[in-house]
C-alpha cells in the first residue's frame, strides 16, 4: 500500500441522518479531541450554504471547523464551494446557475490529505442530499473512498432515519466507523435505550453519545468527547 493511500484511508466523512443534527459541532469536537491526542488533523466541508459572513470564511461552519482543528489551510481547500442560499447543492445549482464542481472537491481533498495525516470531512444534510442529478452525498463519499461516522439525535423518529442512513451506506458499499448520538433533544429517547435499540437493530458500533454542551472551549470539548466517546474505536 502506498503512503498516500494509507493517509486517505485514515480520513473520515461525518454524515448525518438529516440536516440540523449537529454535524458541525460533533466534527469540531472530534477535531479538537484528535488534535489533543497528538494527531495532525485537517478539516473539510466540501459544500457549504447559507448567508455569507462579512468577515473571515464565508461559512460559519467552516470557520468553526478550522478553529477547532487549528489549521491555516486556505478557504478554497477547506470549503471548495459555497452557495449563498440555504439549500442543497442541486437546488443551489438550479436557482443560482452555479454548478457543483465534483472534480474540484476531490482535488481539494487530495491536497488536504497530503498536508495532514487525517482529514475530517463534514457533509451537507444526509446521505441522499442531491448534488447533481443522480449524484448524491453518498456518491461523493464513495469517490473519496473513506468510511463514515453517522451523527444521529435522540428525538423521536431518529430510529427510522438512522436505519435508512445505514441502509444507504450498505447500498453504496460505504464502510461505517460507527454512530454518534447527539443528545441535545430534551424530550427525546433516553440515550441508554436508544443505544441499545440501534445496536441491536443495526449491528453497527455506537461510539457514544454527546450531551448538550454550553462551553465550547477546547478543554471542555476534549473533556466531554474523551469521556463520552470511544475514540480508540473511531481511530482504529
């Protein structure tokens, strides 16, 4: 195996069961934790969308990720494409006439993979978020040739969404590192019960659950992630 291939295989794609499940904060927490473990970690968000910030990165999510990883990589590498409306890449393409550029995404990922030992790639929406016609986030992950971590939540309905996400990974033959439960729903499932059910139903490793976090400082994130996640299994 070539060195460059081994670097790519260490990278992870962070996907979600839906939008607004907290992928960015989970990815940021992972970046902080992995960095504090002495691993040179980079971050990437291939597509970002929304209202552009007036200063710094156009995307607030990208700024959060870069700060967490403490990297100085250019915005064009970390976030190759930004759409100034809150929509999927496909919808943004149709509305703004800005076509998603897959080759550019893959090229940026390859360059980042040479700069860092590991890349955390945060997706947009879920596995089947459309990028082009008949080309979804799942297709992009497949082309990147990296495994996924699925971020789910504790809200009622999450079992259905998680099962469908795992089924799509299986359909596209994408390896799953595990599932992280983002427990920010006060009226959802008890995480112990949800962990039990997802594990029994899916046979996929449950890496742990992250409680609602007020303090997003490095020390706080590392303490919480180290306590609540099986980081050794994640990095295995």
